[in-house]
């Protein structure tokens, strides 16, 4: 039944493909990404058995072709996500999570690869790596009291400058992509992100479109009291009153309220919080600041551009931001979403430690080849996000069927909890022979698989044959 439900969801994406043959490849690529056991790029899709080795070049062409309309695919995927999941809503707004991800790439002929700085407390990670810088937007969903971040969009945000295009910053691009997503579903939303995204480049576009932002502020953040409106000297009236150093407000514990911690996964923890509305110079308007004193995590200042959202809800939503980190872990280690190796043959090799690639002095054909390669990266990553979303759908909405089909063992497995994408992937792999051998279920997916399968090298397909 897992494969029946999986294919039912995939058929919703049919209109994104210009031909039926392209859709068949789309189905097989998504199936391969969902069940493959190794994550070595396109060759791992061949080893799953869904493709014969002779079709390896066809798969490479599939990611580079214009047969997939990526804008249509994004629109269909966003609508499908809202149908499959129960999205988290707060004060009538959908809740999205945004964060950055750095995909290491050593290829000297890969457009967009640049030197990237990564901050981490792990000593095994270098301070600088060569790779692609992605910005990811996920929808926060819930089921059975548990939450998940479903990836909606992931794109390379820096690394290449095209002539004639406005040099938008990383924050400008993220804001435009977020507005693009919400425009597809005609909904107002709240974007939750960390302190890096608390700038006017994101806040002003979101506010102009009716959206809001929840973020954390740095320790040196300041705000201002509203101007008192009294007549002073000649000139423009004052907009800002007395300066307020927000972290100094923690020195006044009597102004704080006490409540049970609304952070996901915490029980029996008492936090102190205070909400205050002040002018913030970055956006030139009054916003809500929520000061939180946690007995374990220390003091933190949150900012919400909406004045009507309850302070405890702001704390809860920011606490759920870490769900996108869990999603990143599954995307990297289970789906292999960012483990592509497409290289551009005629590209001028880049040097280690180099920055953005400026194409101002390149000819038209060179720029078209770079754009084609970047489109292939986005296509591969987008299909990885869809494959992960489908696994999350089976985990959240078909939990019992997944655990029944899971023919393996984990030391930490608990069948009363929602399974991870890793467990769903193994369940799909285990139930594939049974699905192919059954004669009373959906025949279209079985026909697609068996007509393209490499029967000689797969025990599952041998049994079905």
C-alpha cells in the first residue's frame, strides 16, 4: 500500500512534464532517490535497478533538459504539500522556516562553486570549504503531536554574477523566493529564521506583501521608544525616542512573567518572558520584542514583526525552527539531495579559495552553458526535496503501514513514534517485491518499473519477472 499511495501523489506532478516519456523518467528518478542504498550521484540511481546501465546518459540528459518545467513543478509541489499535510498555522498565518545550507563541492568545473565560511563548534569541520551555497524554505507541518519541516524550495543563492542582472544579495533573493511561494497559494505566512536573516532586506519585502518574520537578535541589539510627539526645534519631527538596550532589560526580573516552556520537547521547564513593543530603526516601525530567560539555554531576545501574535507562540515557533536542521540531516544522509556531480566541460577551471564567478567578459554561449548547468543542479535538488516530502508524507500519515513494512531493526526504534525518512526508505525497499508480485493493485506504476528495470542485477525485479 505504500507504493500505491506514493504513486498517487507523484501523478499530481504530471503536468510539469512536457512528454509522457519525461514523466516516466521523473517517476523512476523519484523512486530511485527514495530507496537507493548509496548516495553516489546519478550512478546510484542505476544501481537501484530502476534503470539499465545503457540509460545512464539518458538520465544525465533528463536533468539538463527543458522537458521538466521547473516553475510548474514548484507550483504543483507547493499545492500538493498543502493537500498531503496539516500545516501549522498561527494567528491565521502559515508557518515557513528558512535557513542556509552549504554543499561541499571540489569540482573545478562546476559553476557556482566558491569559497564558503562555515561556523561550527565541531573541530572536525574546516572553517572554509569550496561548495554551493543554498537557501532552503520549508513548510512547518504537524501530525499526531509531532512536527516536521517539509522542504518546498532549495536554490543556489550565490556564486555566479550574470551581466545585465541586478546584483541582489542573498537576503534579497530569499525574500523574493518566499514571496514567490506564498503567491502560488495566495496565502499569508510567517517566516521563521535565525539571527542572520533579521535585516531590512527581508523584513521590508515581507511586510509590503502582508507577511511577517520571527527571528533571533544579537546581544548588542537596540531599539527605541516611540517619539513623544512634543513640539521641539524647527525641522522634521522626531521619529525615535529614548534608546533601549534590550539585553539590559534582563536586569529587571520583576517585569517578567512566568510560564511553562512552550518549546517543543520540553516538559516541566519554567521560563520567564517579557514582551515589549518598540521602534526598530532597521524597518522604521514598531515591532514586538520577546525577551526569554531560560533556566538552561540562558537569555535570548526574539523579534516578531506582528504585534498581535502571543509572546508564548513566538517562543514556540522559534523553538520549532530546529526542525529544518533535522530535515537537512535526512536530505544529506538518507536522500542524497545535494550529492550531485554535474560538471561543465568547457568551463574555465576555478581555483581553490576563489569567490564569485563574474561572467561579464564571457560570450553568450558560455553564459547559456552556465545557466543550463545551474538549472540541472536545481532540478536534481528539487526532485530530492520532493522525494523527501513524499517520505515524510508516508511517515506522518501512514505510520502503522510503514512500521509493518519495515523488515529491519534499529537500536532506537519505537513504533509508537513517527518513523524517520530513513525508516520509510527501508520500508519502501522491503515492500517493493511484494508490490511487483501482486496482481490486484495499481498496474501503471508496475508497468513503468518493469519496462525500465534492470532485471538481471536486481533480486526484486527477478522475483517479479
